[in-house]
């Protein structure tokens, strides 16, 4: 494989194209893929587009380079990269590196992040255990291999591990002679930090990236959108800057590049923060319809968690619970959304189980840990009606961080009042100052029901007819009908199903008649 002689690679490709021999063109591209990819991407793409499908299928790297592959993978024609056995046997160590890279990228484009991670691990092991001439060269592709491994790990939802790969890619990129290598690594570094909630580190990466040269056209869209999405995630959580302008610069929800779930996360969070859950649901629908997603991916975690949060905002908790059942343990974001849903609906046992699992998760970023503290405080308040002093101090520290404005917005006002009561006078004043501009949401007050109304309400899930309830309670059917009308009025609904759903959320079905 030729890794350094760019002019020779260009000339050999041009000569093969003029001769019109597809086999020769394919062989030259595979043998010179790195110099062509980094220096002559337009000529490379133009040559690949003209090759027949049979050749593309024989050489996975060619299929991945074809611009139609990513588009078609969104529908039914996902690409399964399996090279011919004979071709694989004849490959050099450097070519085998690119084969594994192509397989990893192909599965990532297909939305099969689990399979992409298998090849990412194989490539990692190969970099550690097998020598290759090209990787030992200072201007070789080693930085790019680490960059793509990190991007795959990030797509799988492990932002902490991805940061290690991006740091390696950046250090290697400094010496590569390709001036855009550092900027590519910094853009994805900023995105990973923004997802974790380490916003000062994300801003540092963005500032350094802005001082770097522009990237080539082949990587311009992915690099620019990574930087814009990182800035948008920061602005949304801080409730600062022109969020709408930032969101308009992110990749659209139906984009084919890796960044689409991160753009969707920023967009849905912005809509929910502005009390526009219907817009969030529409963006989620368009994004999920336009992309292949699989459990275990960050994309699936974003889609599930954002949908649950939007359904909570619209009061459709029954649909949200159905989604939770369909997506068990999708990821950290979905776990946090499930805790929010459980607290909203009064299912405290479920909240306890999920919070215990989150507390033992060592991969959580600072933002997820802060959200866990807030949800734990909500659980404590729901169980006892009070907040202890240590929990109150933890929530105060979160409130004093400008990075956590979005998280605080979903904290119930009643909980905020208990936090203030549990703090000493000086801390309470600091807490009031830190939260003065936040509009907290009220927990829906439970209506006051009579003993008879509570009895009828608790019978609704198991006894469908008015006559049966009247017989069970030894009252007339008209009495039951009158109590049902009163229940509907107090709960603000008109059907049994809605009454059961609302009563479940308010924990009224667990209230004994003596209460």
C-alpha cells in the first residue's frame, strides 16, 4: 500500500481512469486509499462512483467511500461488508487495517452500532498487537484510525472512553502533516464533553478548534456540525445565547452523518425547555423515521429518552410507560427519563430501583450525576414530604452552577421550597438568588375526594360496570353514578380510562378509604 507518495497515487489513478479498466481503478484506489483520501478526495470519489457494484462489493473500503452507501442504508439497502476470501489473503497489514476500518464504518452507517463496536475492538487490538509499516510513519493514518474508533465509541454512548481516543488522535495529528487532523479531533472532543456536561472543557476545545485551519471538503460538514451542536448543547443547558440560531446551524434531523442524534438531543431539549413538547415529538419522529437505529446506540437512547420526556410534558404518561417497556435499559438518558416518569406518576418503587442502578454507574458524566442528585431529592420529598440538610446542600451546589439551568427547570416548586427550608439562613439566601430567574413547575395537587369517591375510584380498574360496584358497596346505582361524575369533575376528565391514568399519576389508587 502506498501511504505517502500522493502525486504518484494521483497520476496512477488518472491513468487508470483514462484507460477505463474498472479492475485496475479499484486496485489502485485500494493500494493508494490514504493519500487519495487525504489529498485528492474529489478525484477519489469521482473514480469510485464510476465503478460497478460487483467491484464495490469485493472491496468494502470502496463501498464505504461511495456517496450513495450512507443514503441507501437509511432504508432497506444496508451494506454488509464481507470481502472475498482470496482478496483478504493478499492484503498487506496496512490494507487489513483499512479493511477493519471499512467494516466498522459500514456497520455504523447502517445503524448497527453493536456490530460497529465489534470491529472497533478488533481494530484497537490490531493496533496494539500487529505491526504495520504505515502506522509507524509520522504522516500515516494512525491518527485517523483512532479518530474513527473514538467516533464509533461515542455513537455507542461511551463519551468518556471516546475522549481518550480523540486525545490520542489529536496528539498523533499534530505530527501528521495534515493540518486539519487536530481540528477534527477537537470538534468531536467538544461534542463528547458537551454530552457529558463538562462544558468548560467543551468550550476550551471549541476555542482551540476555532484557531485551527479549515478542514477539507470531505470532512467539513461533520466537523462544523460537531462544533455547532456542542455549542448548542451548552447554550440549552445554560439557557443562554441565541439557541434558535445555534439550532438552525446544526445538521437537520434527517441528516445521514453520525452527528444526527446529538443534534436531535439539542433540539428536543430546547423545545422541552421552551414548553413545546409537540415540536419535540415531531422532531423525534422525523429523526427516528429517517435513520436505522438499534438498541445499545446513543441514537436509540436519545430517541427513547426524549420521547419519554416529551410525553411527560404532554401528560401522556401511559404512552410513556409503554415506551419504557419497549426499551428496557436503553441507556443512561433513558434511565434518567424513566426515573422522572416514575416520580411524576408516583411509582416510587420503580424510581428507587432505577436510581440505585444509576448510582453504581461509573460512566456517568457530571450532568447525569447532577440530574441523579435532583431526582433523588425529589424521591426523598415524595416519600417523606421533607428534605434532609445534606441533600439540600447538594441541590444548592447544583443551583449555583450556570451549567445546570435546564436540569433545575424540571424540579418541582414544592421541592424547591423544602430545599430552602432545610438550609441555614445564609445558604437559603444564596439558593434563592441562584434560582430567582427559574420558573419552577408545580406538582399537580391531589384533589380532595370523599370516602365514597375514593372507594369507587379504587374499584374502577377491576370492576367495569356501575351495577357491579353498586352491588359490592351496597348502594344504589345512582349513588355510584353521582360519585363517578364528581370524580371526573375533580380529576378534570370524562372517561374511566382517563380517571385511572390520572389517579395513578397522583397516587390516589394507593390511598385507602380511611385516608
